[in-house]
C-alpha cells in the first residue's frame, strides 16, 4: 500500500485444486497485466514453492508467506476461523487488514471467507450486513443479483443497503452510467409482496437510486435491470436454479434427439452450439464475486476455479483495489440517512445488524 | 353429480381469447374423450351461442348457462367477486358449489379464480391456506413446485400442508408411487435457512411423507424430487425466472451466431431444435394448474390459453373430479395431527389461517 501498484494476497490453499491452480492463475495474472500488481501467495510454503519451481517466474513480482493450516470446504466457517489461526485464510486476510496488501482472493470455503472478511476486515461504516451477489449474463450486459445467499433473513434496511452497494458496484466496475435497480417481488404493483418487501420499496422509492420499482424473476435475464435486490434465500434459489439449466437442457435435447434418426444427427451440432453459448457466460469470466460492505477488497471464487478463473479473480481484485468503492458506499449510506431525516421518513433503521 | 359421468363448468369468458378458445377447447375435449363428461359453458349466452352455431356440436353433451358480467384481468380479485355477482366466474363456481357440476375450469384472472375457489367452495378440512403449484418439466418426469405465488408469507404449518397436498397430487395425478418431497432451502444441512424453514423441516421429518430433506434451486429440474415445497415468494421468483429462459437463450444464440457466417448458417437449425424442445414442455400440455385445498375441483389456466390448452384443462378437471384428492388431503392432515400428538411434537399449529 502507498505504492502505486497494488499488492494482492492469493489464498493459495483455497480451491479444490490448490495450490496448483492458484499458482498458475497468479502467474497468468501477472503476465497478462504486465506486472501491474504484485502477488503474495499465502499457504503451505513448501507446496507452493514446489509449484513455483516448475514455472517460469523470473522477473515476476511474486512472493510467498507461509501459513501451515488449511481451512477445508467441510469446516464450519466460524469455528474454523477460531481454531485455525495459522490458516492461509486467516494469515492472508490479516496481511490485508494490516495494510501489507490491498486485496484478498480465495477460491476456498465461501462461508469461511465471508466470515473472515467480516470479522477481520470489519464492516464499512453504515453497512449492517456485508453481502455477496451473483452475476447473471443477460440478453444484453450483466445483471447483479444481490444478495445471492449470504443473508437469508432480511429487514427492509438490509435490502436497501444491498441496493446501494450493488448500484455502486455496477457503476464502478460494470461501468453502467446510472444502474437501474429493481426490487424482486411477485408482481409489479407497489402493494405486492410481504411486509419486508413493501417497506423496502418505500426506502428505495425515497432514495436517490435509479429505482425501477418492483421486478419479477423474469427480469433478471432481460438486461433491462442492472441490479436486482432480494434476500439471500430467494437469491440463492434463483442462482442455483439458473446453474442447473445447462444440464437440464442437455438432458432434454438428448431425449428429444433419441426420438428419430434425423434429430440424432443434429444433436452434436446443437449441443456444441449451446455449449459454446454457455461457455461465453461461464463463471470463469466473471472473476469471482466480491464481498460487498467490508473494509477492504475480498473476492470469493468457485472451489473448482481453473487457473483462468483465478487469474480473472486477481485482475478483478486489482481493479477493485483502486476503485475506492467502499468510500462511495459509506458516503451514499451517510447521505441517505440525512436525506431521510430531512424527508421525515418513518421507516426505522434497524437497532442492531 | 350422482351420474357416473362428471359435469365440467367452463368459464367461457375467462381467457384473452374468450369465448372463442373456450368453446373450441370444450368441443375438442368432448371429441377426444368421446363424451366421457358433459360441459356447461358459463358466460354471455349470445356470444357463446354464436361460436357454437359455427361448430359441429351435434350429439355433444354441451349446454350453456347465461352470466352477463365478466371479470377482467385488470379487476381486483376480491372486489370483482363482490361487485360482479353475475359474472361467469361467480355463476360458474356456484354451479359447482351447489353440486350441479363436479369441476370448474377458467383461463381468467388468476387471483379472482383463486379467491372464488376459496370463498365459494371453501377450504378442505385441515387446510389453512389453499395453494397453487407450478409444474416443471425435468430431466425425467415432472416436478411440482408448491407454492408458486399464492402465499407470499408462510408459517411452517403452511409449508407442511403444501407438502401434503403436493404429494397427494403427484401420487394421484402424476402416478408417482411414493413421491419424494424436498424442502427448498439454501443448503442441504438441517441447520440451514431461516426459522420458518427450519421448523418446517422438523414437521416434514416427523411426518409420514417421503421426505428427502432440504433441497436447493438446482434440484427442481433434475427429476430426482417430485414435489418441491417453498413459500409463494420464492416459488414465484423461480417460476418467472424459468419462464424467461427460452427468450434469453434465443437472444444469446442470436448474438453468438452474429459473430461469424458459419454460425449464422446453423442458427436456424439450432433455434428450431430448441424451440421444439421447449414446445415439448409447453404449458399447453399440462392442462392448467389446480387450486389445491379447496372443496371441489378448480383449474386455472394461462390467459393466453389456446383451444388445445383449454381442452387439456378440461381433461385434467374430469380426471380430478373422480380422483377424490380432497378426501385424501383431509385424511392425511387429520392423521398427522394424531401422529404429532402421539409423538409429543412441540411445534404448535397456527391459531388461525
């Protein structure tokens, strides 16, 4: 920190193919960016060095910090953090916390990375609950669905904060001028939904966000809305459902083709095309998802992240490290408190997060 | 009633193409079933007769009951029922209530049909809240997602009742021997989710249903689970999202193909195949969705229902009219109260629905 080039901590023990993919992805990231940042690989030093020795890393700003413990995908997030203080996750996140790095990247246990981000880095002022969103490719551009599973029970204020964080992210990272924010509901009318959503509607309507009103599940993929806000229970259901569509289509295509020989001949072609289309919108391209609302930059990736996916996570982290998103979130939330006080808004803020 | 052949009331003014499609669908239904039931078309008599005069209906057991008022798609469900007592919906549902018909079918205003079903027919004993599910084609067979938008706020007991109704429907109509019931959640562990879902888990685990435990959004389309239970907020989000997938894929295919001439040549073929695959799982084939938990048989269809869709709704209604599903629902819910009392279950029943 302080230097113009950011330093990125990579949790070398995070993913299912750690540390091989973490090392390979780090090297790819440095090569592609022409050393626009430096990388600290955190984890079992010997294992990491073994992989580095086999690679061409001469001249690359890459270093290793030893962390002998590993948090696995099966570990309970909060327990693991307490018990494994020498894990790559804890050691790496603390490097970021202490200012020795500007961002943190992991393909490890999502719950544990989220906990570590919140507990070690702390929350941005004004944020009740940090959140993780999901990116959906749409008919045109990207849609950020937030929350995607982090907070299963939400109050109106939480949904409002998700909208603020999502909107700033969409603006700064996706470069949308004035992202359109929709509140996920069962219909478009203001009176629809449950009490939480109706109150969230009021908060969003009174805010300075570019609020599109209520939207429905069908609006996620159209590209009309850039940020769709919902609680993590609903967001997770949609995300998981969406992830199952390619394999469903593959199976339906197969059974369709089996009904006659002509169709069978076309099956390979149709499948190949669909596969290519889905490939275009693969998670690898998105470079993981950020934990929004924590004091720092923390990116979480899929456990199965390939070197390419790790590389994209690192590039995203480097971008976020210089984008100052958290300052904007803090400022916007502070402004909205003033704005509401002036407007005499009657919806109370949560007493505790 | 009393005779061996059921009588089906068709709301002739319900859908967007009423009464043309309703009349045509009724005739198709009688022809296909070889007059296995009789049909009463309810609505503006003159308009209906005009359509009947143009058709070949000699020998078909079809009659008309006049109802001069029409509930439109824009009408508020409860207000419309109070104000339009001579609507085809109110008159037709009352014919069913009075035992002059054994089932009711409408492609009209979903909210109004649901209200009329609940208010006029009444609830099955033991059912707190009637519900509407949605059918999803899967990799293998059909999955019933229940609730699909009717009840946006649910208590554990409501989710339990949805599971009972869905399970009986899947058994009697889809002919699944022992339908596997999953509780939609954000993860498979018993501890996952919010309080409502965790308590619903306990109810389901202690029940005699074939309970698969928690399932995720990705399990809807696999075919592994036959009944997925969730509140109507989540169910509606998934349903609407799913409905948007075909148009999303069409758009992505187009943009994929535009990138080179070879791909462009294949576009028609790939699209045609996908269209055929989606056609296989079209709503037309499912014959509408039943209102579960009301004292009678009430089937709701899409506003845009074609004659074929109306026909399938009528065939479904005739099947339901003889399936005695409500008796099974009542019996199962009564049994579960006894079962729980014996087991000393501590989860309380709702004081009021």
